[in-house]
C-alpha cells in the first residue's frame, strides 16, 4: 500500500522553525515571508492532525508531538542533504571562478577554502577578491559572495546567512579608566566605521543611545581593516556573526555587551541563472552553506561567546 508523504516543503519549514523557535527568524533563513512560514506549519499540522508548536507570548515551544516528530524529520532531511552532496560531488569537476569581497576573503574564506579543495579535488577553484560588485555578463565569474540587503534582480540569489551585529573590541578595552563593561562607557571610546555599511546609528538607537554623544573614529573602506583596528585596541567596531566569528573564537576580539542587533544585511550566494544548477556551482553552494550552518550551531551551543 502506498503511504502518503507529508508536504516536503513544510518539513523543511518545520525543521527551521524548531531550530530557532521563531517564525520570524525561520522566515529570514528561508527567504520567505513570515506568513508563508505560518501557512506551511499549519499545512503540516493539518496533515498530521497534531499541533507541533505552542504559540505562547512571547515564546514559542514545541508540543510533545512536535518534539517526538522532530528527530525523524531532521534525520530524513540530513540523509537527503548528504546524498545530494555526494551525488553532486561525483559530477563536480572543472574550474570554478568565485568573486568575493576582500573582507569576506580575509575574515572567513582564507582560513577555510582548503576544506573545499579537499572535498572536491577535481574542481579548480579560482578566487578573486575585489570590492567591486560582479557584473556576470561582462566577467568570467561563476559565483559571487556579497554582503548586502539583496536579493538583486536578474541574478540567482540564495541567502547564505542572516545574523546579528555586535559591537566588538580588543580584550584590553575591558579594563582601564572607562572599561567597556557597560554600554554607557562606549561614549569614551572611538567608534570605528565602515564607509559602505554604516550600521552604528541603527545599533545605537536599538540600545537606547545616540550617535551625537559618541566619539566617531576614522572611516575605513574595507571591513577587515575596521575589525583589525578594533583588535589592535584602537576603538570599537561592528560586525556580523560571520564577520567576527574567528576573531572572537580565538580571543582577539570580544563582544563586551552581548547585545546583538538584527542586521538588515546578509551574505548572499550569487550566480547567473544559466549556471545555477552547474555541478561545481552546486558543490560550492552546498559546502559554504554547510560550513555556515556548522558555525551557527557552534554559536548556539557555545552561547557565552556571543550572548
């Protein structure tokens, strides 16, 4: 007898909502509206005949049925992901030209690209770091990784991450006459700025402070310069979880206030529509997505680093 499968899209939505216990965060992760998330969860609950979540205020939690169902869903989806990656790996060969910003290359990719090369030895990876946005029609580029509001028309766009923005500084600024142990002491330190993404007004407003009362420091055109200046003890910078992960994890930077403000920007995986299903492109997308998911899981399990 044929057994009816539940709606598969709804299973992915269920897994994501259960991961964050938030419809809003799941919507950002999946690049759909919060209403679409609610519809998919209702569709799955109607199919199963059980409520999966207790919709309390302000928190969301799994019901007993949801908690019992979740491990099987995660296991099944993980098997599909692993099999898909293995199948893609068999056909993934040739050259792959990847364009990234210098900051992403410096802060994240340079310490990890060897893992991709080990997993896909038949792909000739070519990395070009430039602050200029890629014009796919005019350049020989297969993939671009960019940080911004997105998505962009005429390009196949997949959101790789969403995250919170944290104020970070050198551990040495936690001591001294104005230690960064309270947000109010921030006004005694230079705010280091990035010319492309000026997020200080948003961050300060969220924590109840005003840019006018701050000491505004120099502006750098590249984000990794901002973060390096902060690591050198020259002021306080802002960075997303992806951007600051390695330096916080190694102790070069600290997030003293443990206040993460939701960013309007994210990292995006961009490729021409005609190349979106190419084996090498899919291999790189699967790899970078898995790496960022592992990073997110680490931050969740070791929340003291960021929260």
